[in-house]
């Protein structure tokens, strides 16, 4: 891994040197001691989210001027110029799952270089876990998202919402007929299937970058999940699942918060409930969570330390978490934000908060990059091609281990 990253980094340095003198959306990271300090933050967010963040950060003006720059291909751009003081941003606002890649490249500064570590005790533990790589916290979490159990009240009353997976299976048996489905999900997509694996104690990849596709608990989860898949459409991709739910042909689904606005616009009387508990284990379906937050580039850390510290301090305010949650439709990372009546009164946000107690942060280690395709090939083999679960899991494990070895 270190050899691969070192080799890649040397290429990045060479490329960034060629780019010096031409603008690539970066910032001048020379030390600023007189006059306003300018801080550039790259992001990939919707306009509403960026505007909410800009409004909060504008309170630092005129001493600190924060410029938000929407960056296409943000992750690749950071790989290319992350160590170049003339081209890299000072900070970036993005999901947590690439932290390991950038930490190994040596382009990130720990957040605790700027704020007291005790401040992080005020955050939902899952969000700090997501932000941590090899013992260092590299992200200040702002908000997070998880998958949600959603249902159409036209067909499934609040009293009928299943609290366990066996109740869900019974509902599916009774209501999957005549072009209708009791429940649908993206059953052969790794991001969606992961929640079932976690409920059994299985996993795709652990914190040490080790795959668990042939772990006994993973195999048990795949075998158990198959009976649910048999009562869903064979094609379980995004467009099929979401179209069925929006058109009222699926009574319930597990989907992301991004589905909620379109479902409501379609006239669905939408209900949101806690994830069902798996009868076999007593654990709830525990999906991945994605945590969005602010990261600091090492090239800016020393030259603009005080300004960055002040920005991060502002971003710990409850008002920021609340404003960003409202703009994004996601859940605040800071615990005290839930004292706000608007936040506590939002059923979607509170469902994500409840799910966060069991959710597993997407792995932030570099090895995860190879696991998505391998896992989804396994799911297709098991769920759609009818292949033997154990044999398929063992083959997928061997492939994953081989790909990870090539990274080292």
C-alpha cells in the first residue's frame, strides 16, 4: 500500500509542479499576517447547502474571508494537487469515506490540531468513528445520512409496520401479488445489502482493511436474505425500486433520504419507521452511514492555522448543524442540535438519528475502493443467478484478497 501511494504521490507532485502558475481553483497558501485571511473550501454540495454554509462562515468577515468553490471531480483533483500550496484548497467539505486514501498520501491535518479533542464528545459517536483513521480524527462532522425504512400508508397502516424481519416477510408473502410488492430494495447493491450483513455480525470490510465476504456471519446473512429477495423484482437496481415505490406498486422500501422529496411529490402518504429487527439475531438491520464534514489540508495547516481554527470553531456551533441539516435534509452530527424543535419534529431526521445508534460508518480505508464491485458481483451471483452462497462467498473473498494485495 505504501509503495503504491508513494509512487502515486510522486506523480501527483510532478503534475502539480507543472500546474504551478495556472489557476486550478486552489488558493495561495503563503502565510498571511496582515489584513484579511482568505480561506478556500472545495465542496460538491447542492446550492442550498453551500449557501447555508456560506451564511454561517460570513460571520467571520472581514478578518477571515471564506470562499466556497464547487469542484467537479473533487476526489481526483485532491489526489493531483493536495500537496501543492499553489493549487490545493485550504479545506474541503466532503464525505468521510476517502479519509484513509488522503491520510496515507499525507495531505490531511488532524482536526484536533485546531480544536480541543473534548469538543468532539458533543458529537454522535458514530460520526466521530467515521472521521477517525488510525487513531487520528481528520474530519469535523457536520451532518450524516443513513438509509430509512419507508412505507406507503395507502397500503400499509402505521399499525401494520413490521418491527421484525419475520413480520416483514409475512407481509411480503401476503401482499406480493397482482403487480404489487410488499417490500422492495436494491437487494444486490452492496451499500443496501450491507445492513443485512451487519445485523448478523458479518461485514464487507473491517477497520483493518480485511474483507469478510466468507465470514460465517456474512454467509448466514446472505442465506437468510435470499428468501426476501425471492419476493422482490429480479432487477433490483435504483430505477426499478424507486419507480415501483413512487408509483404505489411497492408498499414499503429501504431507501435514502433523497427518495423522500420525490415520493411526497408523487402524492404518497409517506411513513418512516425504525429498521426492522432480525429475528435470527435480535439486531436491527444496520445500514452504512455517510458523514459529511470539513477536512483540513496539511499545506494550509501551518500557514493559516489560526484562521482555520476559528472556522472550525464556528462550525461547532449548533446553529451551523441545524442550518445545514435543514438545507440538506440530513441529520446533524452534533448531539445538542436535536434540542431544536424543528429538528426533533422532523420525522425523517429523527429516523436517521434513531438508525445512527446501530448504523455502521462506511469504511474509510483505501482498500474499500476495490470492495464495491467484488461485493456486488457476489450479490448478483447469490440473488440473481442462483449460485451456491458459500462457494460464491469464498470465491469473492479470494478475489478481494488478491486485489487488496495488489494495492500493497
